[in-house]
C-alpha cells in the first residue's frame, strides 16, 4: 500500500461514494482459525489452503533475496515476480496479458489474467499490487494479496465451474509510487469496457501480524459477499478508513466502477476495542514492519491470511459461479479418414466436462457401412478423458464415403460428434510430396495464414527462393497462424514431415520461454519452439507422421508473442513425403 497522501479532494470523493461509519457490536470471542460458524459451513465456495498461499509467499521471498532484496516496480525482482505468476496462470489455462505501463515511475508491466467462462460483458475483477518498496521484500505488502489471488485463480481453474460472470484477475505494478499501474489500466479502457466491469475487488496487505479485519466501503452492495463471509466467522469487520485512496481500488472508483476489498491494516495502531474482539496488541501498529526490511515471510499472520483468502473464494463463487446440470461434450480428432479394405484406422475420441461434475460416458458408433466395425479402448471414460476409436474394414466392406456418428451416453445427457469415413477398394501407396506450395513461392494457396505471414520481406531472408512464412517479430502481444489441410494416403512405408526453421530473437533470457511456436498435426502437438531456440541460419526439423496415414489432417503452425522484445519464427521449404 502506498503512503498516505489524503487530500481534501480525496476525502470529498470518498464521502460522495456513500461510505458510512460502521457501529461496532459488543465484543465477542472470535472462533479459532479454520472453524466456521454455521452460516459459513453451508457455503459452496472451496476452502483455499493457506499452506499453498504461504508457498507462494516463500517464492516471492526467494525472488527478492535473489534480486537485491526487494521487488520494487521496474526492478529485476519485480520482473521475476511477474514471470512467476504468469507461468502459473498460463499452465492453468488462463488468457494472460502483460500490459506495459508507459507512464509509470518505473516502466514495468501490469499482469492481467482472465478465466474463459461467463459472458464477456459481465466482468467481476479481483486485483492486488505485485510490487513492493525498495526497503525490503514486501511480503505482507503486498505478496499476501498477490499470493491469495494467485491461489484463488488456480483453484478456480482446477474446479472449472459453470460461470455466470467473467472473472478477471490483475496484478498491478508501480502502486507504491502512486497507484500508477492500476490508474494506467483504467485509463486504457474505453467507456464500453469500463461498463463491462460490474465490480472491482482490491486486496492489499491481508496478513498483518497485529492485523484487523477491514473492508473497503463495508456498507455497499459490492462489499456484501466479503462481509458475509467474515460475518459467518463472527469477526465483526470494520470500514477500511486507513486505506481510503491509498490502493488500487481508487482509480476504479474514480472511473465510476463499484469497488470493495479486504485489508488487515498498515502503520495505523490497533485500538483497545479492536484488540478485545480480534486479539493482538492495542496501541501497536497493525503491521510493525510496514515498508521496512523486516517485511518477510515471518511478518504474516497465517490466521488473518487464511480468512482473507477464503473470503475471496466466497466472493468469487457468490458473484460469478452458477449451478448447472452435469453435462459434457464429445469430439473426434481427426474428423475424417480413409481406410482400405482389409485394413483399419484409428481416431481419438475426447470428452470434456462442460457443466457440473464429471460423469461416466459410454461410447458407441452408428452409421457404419456394411463390413466395417468400430471398437473403443476403453469403451467408457470419465468425462474429461479420451479413448481410441478403431474402425476396421473387411475384405468385402462397402466402398464409398460415409458419416459415422460417435455417441457418448452419460447419466443425464447424450452427446455426439461426426466422423467422415472413406472406404477404398485396394491397398497400395500413392506416395509423393503431399504439401502444396511448400516453398511459399506460388502465393498463399493452399495455405491459410494470418495477414502478412507469407512474405518476401528481405529483413528475414528465405532459405530458398524469395518467399517464406514469417510468424511474429513485432515485440508486442500477438498470435499468428499458418495452416494447410493435407490428405495422407494409407499403405506407405514411410511418412516424413520436414520444414526448415529459423528463430531470431531480441529476448536476453537463457531460461524463460516468452515467445512460442507450436507445430501441430490435427490436435496432436508435434513440437514447441521458443526464443530459447534462437540460432543463426535455418535448421531442418523432421517428424514421423505415420500415425496419420489414411487421414486428412491440418498441419498448423501457431506463434504467440508476449508484450515486449520480438521473436521471429521463419518457416520455409515444408514437405510431407510419403514413400
């Protein structure tokens, strides 16, 4: 939390926001950590393991120790903190964006992560500042808020519930220099985008060792779920007076977005009444190590942190998670294939839980031509699992092209997907080079590519000829693709996919893959390359794709680049040789 700079104008803005003074009820004994009052026992939100939150705190402590003792915005410690959070979120399936704050005191990045569920125009946002002061590692201020949000985001991804609203998480930079990162973000939004955000929740210093239980705008409707959870613990929270205008909720409130959040207190002193109901030492600061070198992992109350992390989960579930009948989906990859009489072909049947909880799904196939049989291994899966479909054609199987329906039968729903099967009359290998325009010299056909990918731009020379496929190289957040559908004949002895790849990068790291190129055949990932593969000249990459014989698959190159420092992936002379 930034130092207090409470102006008359700010005080007026807070008053206009409708914050009222909370009359505290008579003191009551607080329950021990982890024990919920009856009202809370019925809450549907998950329990957030405080040990997992503490593990993130330990990582932030280590990052600070390895980078000059702090995680100040713009420092190596801050950059490493961003990388740690980003890696966890991307692995969990979040859409993650780094936003460069160009007018921050220390040029650095905000980190925004969105869970891909719920309507895009109905957003609830949860944020904390990721930076600290230069005096120390900044663990209570504010690795506690950052870690509690990170663990909540990971739990949401693991449970993958039905979403009634879109959930967006944010880790802000340059808060300690004046709320600069969050202010930059809010100013970057259009009026329409600001209107999508139905509430912003801020978490700054939520594990103070002599902490209190404070809620921003405690009497507002926005604060209701946060207060409801702490009320269920008989905590008797109070208005966060100390934090008004001093953290990242303020730019949102100034833009007309409803806000709330938790805090456990900074340098202000605990009153005797607060010590009576919450415990701790009256007359002492809520956080005795506020903005000091002693703000380490030892400067955190596990009890306060645990109650804050669980309250965040309750708010997320109350605001954005809905109940639904258990449901699932079925998909077949590839979606088509060819088989000769006397031979067989395989495809992968994938299922996913789309609502509620997982269920057992039995698999079957209909629409098979005479002489063709289908089998599944295994014959049933738990939704989220996959099976191998084998289609076998007898020597007298009916020739032609047919639509096979693959059906999954669950406990309360039946879902299906289509597969196009072609039965041929004889074996043998037609062979040859199967990729069209592999050198990119004949325009774009039959490739499908993002605009500008197929080019003769001399800044990245082709391996042969004048044209090649140049993906990325912008030094900004971007995704580009290059693909071609190819039919691979059955009956050949060998199938080799080859292409030449040149990777050029401005990234300086030797350990972190910031920019990536993923190569796929159908839904199968053949290889992933990154800025760590940068080298002079082209390197030939080859793959055995015999497993796709008799199928029509899409060969696809997908490049993703982060917000800074370019990486170019240049592809040329693509071949798929069957012989």
